């Protein structure tokens, strides 16, 4: 797999999953509003995808080991992976009660992270279990923090 595509896929999938789930969980915990969760997902799918793509673009330019074409390919693939996978979290929210939708989204996000971690570990010839444990632990911490932050926000600003 070409390095620019790996950058876009790895960053885009991981960022889409953790950022979107974190926002969904935080908004659900603070507002309980399906509309707020939908708006949050769409905002991430558009604005945050552009932001991450530009961040990858600038980072790859700064590294200096990518051609101009490869920088743009990494930028575009980051945007596409991030926006498509962030948008995929809309599906359960549109068709299920919000609490069930959050649970389905967490399962979907876990599948994405397991796939990405497994692939990365195999490509790098590193231990799969270690990669899974590391990546899922970080994601779990992020989601727990956004959940409790949402509760605090609801308590103090509602």
C-alpha cells in the first residue's frame, strides 16, 4: 500500500472514530438530544475532516520526505476517510433510539479500531495484542472522559 494512502487511512479512520464517538457521547450525556448528536456528526464529517486533512498536509510538507503529489494524495485520502467514516456514525442515530444508537456506534467504532490496529500491527510486524490494547485503551479513556464531561456540563449549565 502506498505511504500516502496509509497515512490518510490510518489517520482518517482513527480520527473519525474517536472524534465522532467522543462528540456523540459528550452531546448525548449533556443534552440527550438526537438533533445535537446529528449536528455534531455532520460538523465533524465536514469541518473536522477539512481540518485534519490540512493538518496532515502541513505535517507531511514539514517532514520533507513526501513529494508534492504524495502530500496532496495524503491530504485527499485523509479527508475522504475521515468524512466517510465520520458520516457512517449517522446511520444508527437516524434509525434507532438515541441510547441504542450510541451503543451501536460504540460497537461500530470498536470494529473500526480493531481492524485498523490489526492491520497496522501486521504491516509493522509488531504484536497485534499490544497494538489492540494500546489503541482501544486510549479510545476508551477518551470516550469515558467525554461521557463524564457531558454529565458535568449538563449538571452545571443546563
